[in-house]
C-alpha cells in the first residue's frame, strides 16, 4: 500500500470503529461480531505503529489506555461544578415548587415545566470538546478544581472521541456521571476476591476506584459508562432549555439517559419519582434519587445560584439502601470452584422494601480486616439485586460476648483439607468429589442464565445427588422417568415436564453452554465473546492461549483459566459425554439487520401459540433478544393469559405490550 492509501485506510478504520462502538455501547445493536471488531482495531493499531506521525489524540486506539502517570494534574473548571440541595419528602418537593414560583413571581394555576432525571450514583466528571474533538476530562474535585483524568475517560467506550455534529461549537463542556453497571461490579468483585484484593463496597466506589487509576490500561479493562446531564461553558452554540440541551447532546452521540422526562408541576415530579422507585431494582445501574430541574434556561438564569447549589434544581432522594442489624452466625460456604467463603446469617432486617437475612463477607481476610464478629451490630447495604454486603461493624455496640471467627481448616461439607493458594485470597477445598462443589456446579449448569432447565432447581438437584443419580452435569441427560419417580412427592406430569425441559435445553445457544460449564473467570459476558469468536465448543477446546489473548476483553487470567479447564481430562470427558448424549449447543442465530435487531422482548404469562423456548428462538433469529425480566431496556412485552407482575411493571414503565397474535403479526408482517 502507498502512504496515501494507508492514510485513507486509517481514516476509514477510525470512522468504522467509532461507528461500531456506538452501535455496541450505546444502542446495544452491534452489526458486526466482536472478532470482526477486533480485527479492525488490530489493523488500525498496526497502521498507526507503522506511521506514528499519523496517530491522533482522538483515534479509537487511544481507548486501550496509556502507560501510567505519576500523578494527576489539577484541572480547574471554567465554571464551578455545583452540588444539589436534597429533598427527602413530598412536602419538601411541594416547598421547592412553591419557593421557585414565588421567586419567579408566578401566580395562579400556572405549572412550571421540569426535567426529571434519574440521579446516577457514580461520580461527576466534566468532558471538554474543542471543535468537536474530546480534548480533556476531569473529576469534580472540590467543585472548582478537579483532577485531569483524560486518559482514563478515553477508555470509556460510551464517550465519543468526536462529536457527531455538522458544525460543532468551538468549546463544548459537558458534565455527566461516570458509573459502573451492576453486572460489571459483581464480576469485578468476584475477580478481586479471587486475586486476593479487597472487594469494593458498592458500584460507586468501584467506579471511583476505576476512574482514579494512574494506569489507564487498568481503567480500560473496567467497563465504565457515563450519562451526560448538563452543560459547562459552551462557546459557539446556544441552548434554550435543559430538554433542548439533552436532545442536542444525544444527537451528537453523547449518552443521555433514556428515562429522562419533561414533566409539568409537582404531580409530574411525584409520578416520575414513583416510577423510578419501582424501576430501581431492575436497572443495570444504581440510582439514589431523582434530579428535578427547571427546564427553561432563561428561568434557570433568573433563579441563579446560592453558594454551593443552584436554586433551579433539587435532588429528590430515595430512602437509603442501608440498615443496621445483628450478625447471628458466620457460616463457611463452599462454592462450585471449591472456594470456601464466609456468609453472615443476619437478624432479618428490611432494606428499602426487601428482607435481608444473609450477606456475603467476601473472604476471610476481609472478615478479619473489617473485624466482624458473631453478635456484632453491623451496617448492611444492598445494591440492585446484588447479594447484600456487610459494610462495617459497630464496635461501640459490643457487650463483650461477641466471637471472632477464622477460616476453617477442613471443608464443612466433605472434610477435605482446606488450603490457601499462594497469591489468592480465597481458601479452597481440594476435595475432588466434594459434594458441595458438585451440587453448586450442577445448580449453576441448570440455572436460568446457564442451560435454563426449567423446573430443575436446587431442591431437585439435591435429591438427584442424594439418590446417587447424578455425579456430574452429563448424568442429567441420561435420567429416566423412573429415576424421577423415585423422588418424594413426584407425579407423572411433573416427571414428564422435567424430562422435556432437559431435552429442550440440548440446543441452547453456545454462549449459555460455555457459561454453564462453570469455567473460572468465565461469566456470561465472556462466554458470549468466546461463543461468537469460536463458533463451536470443539473450536473453543482447541483454542491456544495466543488465540484467546487476541480477543478484546480476554486477559491472561481468563485465557489461563480456559486452557486449564480443557487440560483437565475430567472436564474433557464430561464435555465428550454431553455431546454423546445429544447436547449440541448452537452458535447464536443472531441475524444482523433482522426485524428485531437491538430489540428486547419479555414473554410472560401462559403462552398458548408457542413455547417460551420457541419464542426466544423466533426473537433471536430476527436479531432480537429475549430477556427474563422487565426493565427500562425492554422494548416489548408479550403477555399470555394470567400475566402478573411483569405485565404490571411493563405498564408502569410505558413499555409496549402485545398478545401472542400481535407478536406473530409483527414477526410476519412488514411493520414493527
Ligand atoms: S445536576 C448544578 N443531574 O449528583 C447541577 N447531578 O448532588 C449539579 N448526579 O455532583 C448536578 N445524576 O455527581 C445532576 N442527572 C443528574 C445527576 C447528578 C447524578 C450527581 C452529580 C452531582 C451530585 C449532586
């Protein structure tokens, strides 16, 4: 290639990568596979290496991180980053509305227009775009001066490195909240436990810890995300209102929370607040309230600011997700990888609507460091549907009868020796046939996110083990009606259903199968990457470390774990038997450009025209996704007879609901 054509190719590659980035991270509707994306990135990296003079600050290759800094430089904000006044009750919102009207001398029936936004529980940052190019980014700091975290912010894939604007303003400062999605938080914490690092207490701390890394290559491995919520200094463009600002920002490619809504008066605010409380548990990120802003920028200007917070906005906070309770016991629990972790049994306590009676203590070292004892009064915290965690103990409440606990030396389930592997924080049971490990790995295999064998839950799996009918996951597929009929309280119909469910799972998507195998460090996300890169279990089993490492998001630890797993003859034998017994996982049928590309469906209630499995396949064959629960990400809910809480939630969230016939119509028809 000539230099000229290489320069052109670099331009094409950058545009293509950013385009696919946007589809993947913002619209959740990729048009190419991860492997194809990786190959574009590799081509660009190698061209830029050959022509360092053509490397630019806004090239997507800068998203992989840069060598560590010694310290962050101070970053003064052109306009101070203010904080918000809090309201905890309806009365305080009514007060706010009245106060605002009085200040603006608005009388009578006139209602104010507000923009209501979910209050993200992350950390505030400022992004500076110069002539449409991302130039700098900083943390809030004390509001006047923050820290320059430009390199770290560049690794956040949802932040565009160039604005999609025909004529971008000379200067565009935008503020937003960086957060770590709850799933990513869980994954990160389990990795940290495995690696002997202290887990983060909540997603907010994890986001802050990830963004404030001097080594941006570490930040690049954390899937941070961001929602923009307001302007800083802008030169070369006017905005008339908050809703105008958000619309324009979104059209320029900046991520804006789709739940944001313009409402009228106190009633509008209260309705939005109620909906967000209801949606809170199903969101993929933590919110701790609702931010209410006067929509008109002219009115905002008139209202002005107090010393630290504006008069035109207020944070309507949710009740805290923390509560105090007492640790009744600390019990060792054996997981499917043999890790033995302490679990706190708590005096049941309600934490924002959910009864909590157990909490994870992560590992024994952590337990010692936090000095949590049986009998202690502790603070527990719940985030999304994550297992609650003990934040801290309150030593001042001790009476002297509290008892510290340390790691057991033998497995509580099989009596085998427990060892601490050097370099790991976890202690592990080495028992090769430890019943707890076998039980947990079968539960994992059959679980909703694994092979999803409907009806085959913990209780039945325990009976299968007790009767000696299964010793590993492959045995599930040779079970007979007679085997099930040996269970306590088992009927013909139920046995039949279980056998059908087992049969039905044989052709699950490959990514589920890979996840279900329970390979250490391979969660759902990684399993999806592996499935799309290798296309079959046979190919994955043959993968070399180099091939694995060439995939985006697969590091040495995950690659090593996969290689180890398939080096173990017992695992290879189980996979071989599974195949022999008819388990033929299929590579996802995702059709790019299908009728449902990027759309998420939830099926609920009793379906009569098709089974849930068929429904899922129909949706996936058209490029869509079938989810198990309703959230703000759901596009359609298909409701059969007697649909219950999912349907109710869909209605609350304003999601389009249809019956089975309507679903079949849009599946076959021309309209969507
Ligand atoms: S507006 C002057 N909008 O909450 C306006 N803040 O307590 C100040 N936050 O520092 C911020 N979501 O970190 C605004 N939709 C949202 C927000 C939001 C989260 C955070 C932000 C801010 C803090 C103020």
